[in-house]
C-alpha cells in the first residue's frame, strides 16, 4: 500500500499516516510496529518520554532506514542548548540510526528560552543529526514566538486535534505558514468513536468509525498518528485512500467541535518531572 505524502519545507516527503507509539513502553512497542511496517506504514512517531526508543531501535534494525520516516521528541526539561544536543544523540543511539527525519520539542517550557532551544535544533540540523525540526503542543502564540527566533524552518506542529478539538485558528495559521499539522490523539483516545454522528457516517460509508475520523482529518490536510496495538486496527487505520467524504458529511463532523481536549488542557501542574521545574 502506498501512502500519500505531504512536502516539508526541506523538500522531504512526510507520509500522511504515521504509527503512533504513545503508551507502548519498552518491549510493548515491538509487535505493533512490526505489524505496521508489514502493513505499509513508513512513518513512525516516538519520543524520549515514551520510554520505548531502545526497543523501537531493535524493531527497526531489520528494515531499510531510508524507507522509514522517523520522528522523535525531546522532553521539556531538556530544552537548554546542551541538553537538547545530548538528548538527541542519546535518542540516535537508542534508535540505532545516524539521523532523525524529524525532531520535535515535545512541549514548550516557559522556564527555558525558546531561542536557546531553537539554536540547538538548528545545530542538530546543520550537523546532519536531524533533517527537519518542529514543535509539539505549541499554541499560536508559542509557535509564532518560536518562528521569530528560529534560524531554520519549523516544519511541523504536532497538536491534539480531533472532531471534539479542531482549533481552527491554530490550524489555519500553521497551514498559511507552511507548517504541517500533525494530529496527536486523532481519535480523541477513542472518545469520538461512539459519537452518534460518527457511527452514522461509518454505517453510510461502510467503514469503521476510526476510518471516518482519520479520513476527515486527512482531507483537512492534517497528518494523523493513530496509536493502536491490534493487527485489525493497525490495518484499518491506514486503509483510508479509496473513499472520500462528501462536503455535507465533512460539515457534520465539523459541527462536533467542542473545544474539548482529552490531554492538552492548557492549564497544568508544572510539578511533574518532565518539566524539570519541581521545587
């Protein structure tokens, strides 16, 4: 199966469906990723904080590195200059690769200068350790600030995006500025799958609710990163390219927007160790 791609500012091609690996810690990542690669996925998304990079590196070792678009993310507590460099090199060792196709700031950290972080990302890019840099969970203000101080293009903003949280202003800004939007939790961690509108559309198109939601996002030029463990779901989540949603059905899903996150509540405790700011 050939998955369509979207072009990054560097000219690199990013497959519009990727295999998410959140909550697939350590050895648990191996079987789902092997299934995904067998099924036709060529885009794998991980992060330092997912605690699976070493196991993922083992799973990828038997595959042609040039055929896999590989993304990782640096924890917010590691956003000072030297820590970004160290974290990236540790990730490369764990993933058994010489480069990342995309390296993201996992979350913004108000305690560390975004200029310092973006300077480190630029260094990693200039040295060939990463081919594209981006951010994750940045709102419009944070993203525009990062753009202003970055000497390299911000290629991607990976955000929570699904029918219940559509963030039109942020998505529009990204797309107007040649920043690809990636949907983390594109199925709202399954919360949207039993929505009556989604269920009716699944019946109409003879598809699963997940396929309806993922197709809707792709047709909005959003890259999707569904996380699944079963072979059936992994196969279904990439089988999205032989049907299209009608305009009226797009509108029905658009009307589900509640501005309701499942994880990015925007006001959070800063005491968790991932921020490195606990007293």
